[in-house]
C-alpha cells in the first residue's frame, strides 16, 4: 500500500510531509489538488457520523447530495463513523458500505478526506489499513495511510491509522502552501483498564504533527502555518472549555456529578447540546498531550469533530476553538438536528475562519417532491419512535 507522502520543498529545507496532493491511485490518476479559488476562498463540508447500515440509507444519501449542492465545497471531510463496523460482520459487507459512501462522492465529483471514528472498524474483520487501501482506490480521495500508531496495554491494544495532512495551495497553479489541514485518527476505545472510555491521539501521531508543523513553519518564513484540524472524538480539554455551574442553575449537561454550561455569551440559537460530550476520561493524562502540543505550536485555529451526534457548538479554549458538528446518520441514534458543518477559509485572512451548519431536515423539506413526501413519512416514524422510547 502506498504511504501517500509527498515532498515539501523550500529554499532552506527539504522534508517529507504526509501530504496527499500528488498521490496517484491504483490506476495512475493524479489525486485532486486542494487550492484556494480565484476569489481567494475555500469551502469545506464536514460530514460527521454517517454510521449507516451496509447499504447507505436513502435519506442520508439525499441529504449529502443536497448539502454538496448547497455548499459547493472544494473539499469534503468525513470525520469518522463513516460506516457502522458493527453492522458489517464480513469484509465484503464493510467494503460494500465504504463503496456506497465513496461512490456517491465520486459521482458528485468532490475531493474527499477521511478520518476514522470509534465504530469504523468495530466488530468488522476489515482492518483500518485495509479500509484505507479501499478509500485510496477512489480518484476523489486525497487521504492516505499516513501515521500508524498502536497502543498496547497487557493483552489489549488499539491501532490508530490514517493521520496525515492536506496542504492548501495559494492557487490552482501555485506550489506555495498557504494553509494546512490536519487529519487525526483519535482512536477507538482506551485499552488501559485504568482509564477505560474512549481513546485519543497517540504519542507517535503527536511527534509527527510537531515535526511536520515545524517544517511547515520554516517553509512559511518562520511563521506557524495557519491550520485547522479534523478528528472524530472531542479533545479531553472540552471539560475545561465549559463553565462548571451550581446544581439548579440552567445547564446543558451533567457528568460525574458536576454540572456544565456553555461559556457566557454563547448563542444558544446556533449552539446546542443534546447529550454530554464524550471525550476520553478526564483522568487519562496522555489524552491532554494533543491539544497541549497544538497550543505550543501555535498553528491550529480550530479542531472540528463529531462523535456526539446531537451536539453542535463552537467553544473557545486557549487559542483554539473546539467545534462539534451534528451527525447525519439515519441509522444510529439522532434527532431532528441532523446536519452538516460548512467551513469557509479566506486566503487573505488565514487567522480566522467562518462556519455554519446546514440542517438535513431543511434540505430534505426543500428537496424534490418525492423526497418531501418520503421524508414526511420518515418524520412521522421518527416522532413515533421518540415518543414510545420515552414511555
């Protein structure tokens, strides 16, 4: 399997960077090159938690089509649980599930990057590395195997794979890197019984990130390369980003006997929480290293993730925003806040970014007559399910 690494060149520095810009697929087709447009803008569509059955559900598929049409993205980033591994009990089933997702984006002719979630390889015999090999056969796919890291504790282990970066060039015909996109595998479940819970970005991944960040900084005249990051699981520091509030005061969630709310001034019309965030356990000290390294490097403006399907928010922490995006699954748990996140970048102002969400409910209600009729029936089903599940 090709490692999908490319050369970053500068006057004083030649260093290997895990960038997939010029990688070729099995047929020799050059991979898409991500670059700012003639207007200096770049649009990214984040698709979180498709987590569907082997055959992609009709409404998930139609929602994605409408979201791509509405946002006209230069890049789509799948942020994990792209398939429900536990529903793919054979390698063949998992391959079909991945093909159903990627065939859609290939037909839509949009470049795609991907990170894994905790369910992609759960209970399926198709390993992460085998899944990556399948993704790489698609001409629209810009990702790669990148950094592979394993955490072993006793007889338990977990493998993180598919950590890489995607450079954004100043223009379609330029070799100047003007921005950078980090893609991290945040793991599955922590194999250390001392902590339990969800896993995290491992030391080998962080070491690679720091070295690559330093290389990009040197090539950028000594200034940190403006970047954003994508992963599946929320950083453990999310607990520090929220306010702890007294019991009885309005709050968004309770965890471990403590009550938390958004920071003061948060717009509750555009930010919401339908469940407690589910990062690694707070007592898992190694899980803090990722964000701490990003703060020291000074290049990452925001970390975008999914995992918590019914949450959507932008919360600042130190110099980095933590951004949870709603899930799009019609197979796993969710509510009527299913949707997508759109991120906009401007080459002339790379220290900031714009973001908004697209509601799957609104996209489907504004779709074709057939989609509106079928979706109305699905809404009746969803409401009945929610009602009876609460009895």
